[in-house]
C-alpha cells in the first residue's frame, strides 16, 4: 500500500456522491491538506476500495485516520444515508492497516472547519464580515443531502461541535407551489423532510413542479433534470422556469436556515455544501433574506445575525484535520 509514515495522518470526507481524501500533519498549528484527491463513489464497490485506491496513488501508508462520513455515527456497521455503501469500523481499520481510526459525521467536520477558515474561504451574505463569527453558530448546507450541525464556544474558550440529523426535520411548505411540491413528495416518500427539498435532487424536484411536469400525485414517472443544468440555465437567464425553481430553492433555504437558527439559539449562521457557492449573488438577491426573517415576533432577533457562505473547496477535509488535532488535545466531543 506504500511507505509507512508516523507523521502524516489520513483524512477523508465520505459523501453520498464523492469521497475526498488528503494527508495532514496533526502537529501542524495550521491544518494543511496534502495530496488531495476526489474520487467518484460510483467507481468503487466499497469505501475500503476507494480509500485503498487513494493510498496506492500517493504511495504512503499513514497509521492514523479521521473519516468524516455522511451517516449517523451510531451502531456498526455504518450505513451512508444517501449511498449504498456500508462498512464496519474494525474492518476498515484492518484493511487500511491503521493503528488508529476515528469517525465523525460529515457535517460535523464542516462545522469544525469554520473556525479554521481564512477570510478568502468565506463570503458574507448578510450582516458584518467579522474575522471570527460569534457562537453558537448554526452550520447547514445542501449537497447530496442537507447537513446541519452546531458550533459552540469561542476561540478563547475553545470550540465544540454538536452533530445533528437536522436535515431530516419535517418540511414546512409556504404558499401554493410549495404545498403542491410537498403533496407530490408525500405521495412518493410518505414523509417529506427538508432534505427532500434542499439538496441537489430537491432542486430537480422543485424544477419539475415549476415546469408542470409532475401532474397528479399518481403520475410519478417524472424525468428530473440535472441540478447543475438547472443552475446554469437560471444564471444564464436562458429559461424562466429554471430561474423560478432556483428562486424557490433559495426561499426555502431561507425559511429552514431561520428555523435552525432559532432552534440553536444561534448568533451566527454559516451555509456550506456543494450547491450554494455556485450562485451566491443570485442567493443574495433572492427571497432568502425575506424568508429567513419571516419568524413573526422573533424577526428582530434574526435580523442581527451575520450569515456567511463557505467557499473553501474542501471544508469537510479541513474539518476532519481540525477535529483530529482537537482530539489530540483531549477534546472528548471529537470523533468516536
């Protein structure tokens, strides 16, 4: 598998679509990501195969690893929420010949990355653009699914991350179009979570409703368009339906972000994930802010919260490296 190294550790961000790998030095005061690779899950039969392919490519064999995984960190085996892979922790450690393997939720890793982001790794959406966001921080992001985590503490007291499955909270539609969307999704899935709407597939579902492609709930043989194509058409003003779908996506994101901020008692909100960084100016001009503040008597509280978007290309990997360093410092809330 390669030359053994005691200095560098393996970090991984295992999502529903792609798996990202890198090496890092846990003793480095500023986490750096070395030999980064992004591999499509579809190209491998298992997580073990994907990780072994990466290590064979770089020609090194680290003895420690921190894996951020898009799955609840309960039980064994671990099953990815939005992909068919499952794995045993002990078997993964054995196959990769690791002395130590730690796991954490993938969006908990994104939350761990937030304090380590540079100014160039984030964009202010609303509110002040502070060097450090005040905690608690609500961290959420649509990608293959919808991740939600909470970051508590401060740089002085130290940060801790609370991982959650908040993306699976129930969707609360607003208006006729969203109620039509919810009715169609309920007919398909029985229960409609926020993740069914705020994800790549969710954008495609919104687009199908906007285009009138859904019909009655019984007509479920709907061909969904690729999310990237919808975003491209919306930003290029090529198609009013695509712009309407993306506008609706942004509006729902505002509602959900506001709800999460209230639940967390947040003083800051950070949006990450693979989708939103592609259209930040569009999001800023959308109904996101209006829906974020549409919380009745609590609107004034939310109006003071800074909201930023993560533009770092691999926050899950960065967060895994930060979490590994925090674990070495004795934090009991990092990894399992």
